[in-house]
C-alpha cells in the first residue's frame, strides 16, 4: 500500500507540471494567453544559428552519405557475371600471360575468385570491359594488336584508379561522415534538448504566473508570499535553463570539428584526383606511342598500295 501511495505521489508530481505546460502551450496556440515571457535576443540569435548549422549538416550528409555505398557510380545498365567479378585485373593479366591457347585465355578471364568479388565501381567496370575487349581483339588477330595492348594497359590503370577511389571513400567515411554524423546526432541533439528544457521552463513560469494572477483577480501586486516565492522559483529555473542552453549552443557553434572534418573531406578528394592524375599521366605517353606507331605503319601500308 505504501509503495502504491508513493508511486501515486511521484506520478502526480511529474504529471502535474506536464499538464500545466501543455495547458499553457494550448492557450498560446489559441491566442488565449495574455502574457508570454520573452527570450533574450542573444538566445534567439543562437537558436537561428544552430538551426542553420543543423540544416547544413542534413543537406550535405544527404549527398555525401553516398560515399558509404561502394557502387554509387557503378553503371546501372551493366550486367556482370560472378566470374567477371572473380579476379582482379592484375591477376587476370598474369593468368593471361601464361595462357598458351585461346581456350586457356578464356579460362583465365573467367577464373574462379581467389578472394572476395571485385568492387562494383565505375573505374573497375571500365577496367573489366577494357580487358575483355583486349582479349577479344587479341584472340581474333595474329601477332600484336596495338589497340589490344593499349586496352590491357588501360584496364590495369583504371583498376588502380578504382582502388584509389575506394581509399578515398574509406577516408571520407572515417574522417568526414563519422564526424558530421556525430555533430548532427549528438552535439546538435544536446542543443535541441537544452532548448526544450528552456521552453518547458518558460511554459511552466507563464502557467504559474497566469494561475497566481487569476487567484489574485488579475492583480500581481496583491500576491501572497507563497505565490511570490513560487513565481520566483519558476523564474530562477527559467533563467538557469536559459543560461545552460546558451552555453550548450555556443559550444556547438564554436567547435572547430565540422570545419576540420570538411578539410579532411577535401584532402581525401584531392589525394584521389592526384593519384588518378599520376596513374593516367604515366599511361598516356605509352598509349600515345602505340597510336603514333600504328599511324606510321598505316601510312606505309597506304603508300605501298
């Protein structure tokens, strides 16, 4: 019985303030509240800035979260088989170099996987298609085919670019997405909770003021000492919650973490593009030389004809 009575008292103690706040909120929404305690200008300005910061995080994360999806640039119209994804381009080139017949070359292209399936990225898909094209030409031509040779080298380069892209994505996930998600789901949530506490304290204060004013027939100067003490206690609570929320919001806005995370995002992208440039810059002269050589051979054939 004692436990039931204690539970009833605790429930009543927690429910009554909630009911008072709810009633006050409804009155304000209906325009029936005479007075509403105003928040400090500094507090209102901080709220606007926090809301803007939250929107920025939501918008950018909505886009950059794609870095967690390996196949974000994988062509949707591509149909690659399990065997197509079985081995790396480098492994296939090594197997092809050991092939002594068209049948062995085909077996090398469709060799069962040695580890996990190959990544589904645009660059890896280009690499696989280029190597397949290289072998199609090689098997249909006697001797060296310049285009087949160029496609094989291109396939190896594109695989390297694809691996660089995956390294970029891993960096972005750990150094940018993790940080911005923490800010959005932890720091900004703390700020939202602190602001909610301020709103609850304000509603409670205004509810008590309205109640005591009604009990004094609208004359706040004619309040009892107990009534004044209750209002002062509610005012102190409101001021305390407001100061706490100001501190929390300033901390969220002043932390350098989001900007540091953005710098890490840019650094990861820069490193990827730098590696891509280096890989393709090394490949381009080789392909150019093959192209020049083929053009010279083609001119000789035409002149001899």
